[in-house]
């Protein structure tokens, strides 16, 4: 039976480091990390995510502001708000919660955020730095950055000689994840819906990252014995066994079967999820340290 990787504990460790470094930064320089979270519309899932990001920011000792805009807010108003936040010296991190309503061009909004405050790591400048392996001045997207910390807990920082397979090629997870694994010396393959013999490919993976957004798509017998399995998916599926209308969360990996073969595996919930928010805090702290000319802690 695999080791179950405790993302909640790992996320708490990161948040504790952030809170301590924040107190030191404030004491030494008077600079308090500031995070602005912007949400447009009333999508219930997004509201839950945004509320927990703002709460965690306050717990870390940050200056935390939330801008909640109506669903019919014109794109020009959102862009004007971003300009304001770009120019606000008290704000070190700007996060615009996605998805945005259909009348707003998400790409345009993301590229309007100053790359120096882009704690999501979605701006082309940060995407390019990660692609070029210039990690010391980049912002790395939070979910892959958090997944990488979990992998390091099991495998260490140097993944030389290990085969990594990333299932999923999104800009938010799959592609940055592959770049991080490559920067850590893994031999990386990105698989997706058009890949031939996905099962066979996954069976070659010492590190298997599933980020496809399809419930339990990666089957237990696709897992190489002893592999490290990182399940990025969070899918809500019907659970009639719990009662009528009930549901439960599952990942992109068939957990029970995979846990029998893996060396270590992340659960859903309690695996990658808590790391995402923790890394947002880490990125915001790092941004404030850069603004203050102070060395940031290593995560
Ligand atoms: N929506 C779902 N995940 C994310 C994320 O990591 N960042 C932003 N901005 N929106 C999201």
C-alpha cells in the first residue's frame, strides 16, 4: 500500500514559513505583502475559492483586498481596475479568478497584469521565464509549483534518471508542470487525449501527474509499481450510495487501484488542493521581498 502524501500538512508547513517570513519582512522593512483578489460574477465555486484565498492571506499577516465585480462588468472597467492595482505600491500580488464571464477576453486581462505582480504565473513573461528555466525571477503557477513540492518530499530535488509522465497539456497545469519536472532533471513526456497507448506510456512513469479534469480516468493498473502519483483533478461526481442527490469528490486517478501499486500517492481531497493556495501565499511573499530588496525564503 502506498504512502499517502499529506498535502494539507505540506500546505500548512508552507503557510507557516510564509507567516514567519512575513513578520520578519514587516519588522525589518515595514513592507507588508499585499494580495488583491478580483472576482467577476457569482459563480459559487469561484466564490468559495476566492474567499479561502483572502482568508489564508489574512492568516499569513498580509494586506488582503478583494474586489467583487458584477457579472456584467465591462471589460474596460476590469482593465482599469488592474491598471490601478498595478500602480498601487501596497499590492504585490494580483489574482483575477478564472473563468471570467464570456464577454471578457481572459487572455487580454491576464496580459494586463504587471508581470512583477502576476502571482498566478500566467503572464507571457513568466511563462517564458519558466520555459527558459529562469526560475529565480519567475512566478510559477501555483498548482504545478505545489505539486512539485509534494514530489520533492518523496523524491528529493534532483529527479535525474527518472521518467515523468504528465497527463494533460493545459497552460495552467500540464505545460508548466512539465517544465518544472524538466528543470529538476526528469525525463518528461506530456500525454493528452490524442496520445497513442496512454496506459502503456503511464506504465513507464516513475512520476505520474494526472491533470485532465476527467474523473478517475487514470486506472490503477496504469501505475508502475513504486511510482509517485500526483492527482491534480478535483471532480464532483454523484454518490447515490450516500443518499439521494448526494455527491463526492474524486481525482483524475482511480485512487484505490492506484494506491495498491504506487510508492506514494496524493489523495483527493487533501492532496494537491491545499498546496495551490499555500503557493499563492508563497508567491505573494516572494513578490513583496523582491519589491523590498530582501532575500525571500526558498520553498
Ligand atoms: N481558477 C481555477 N484555478 C485558478 C487559478 O489557479 N488561478 C486563477 N486566477 N483562477 C483559477
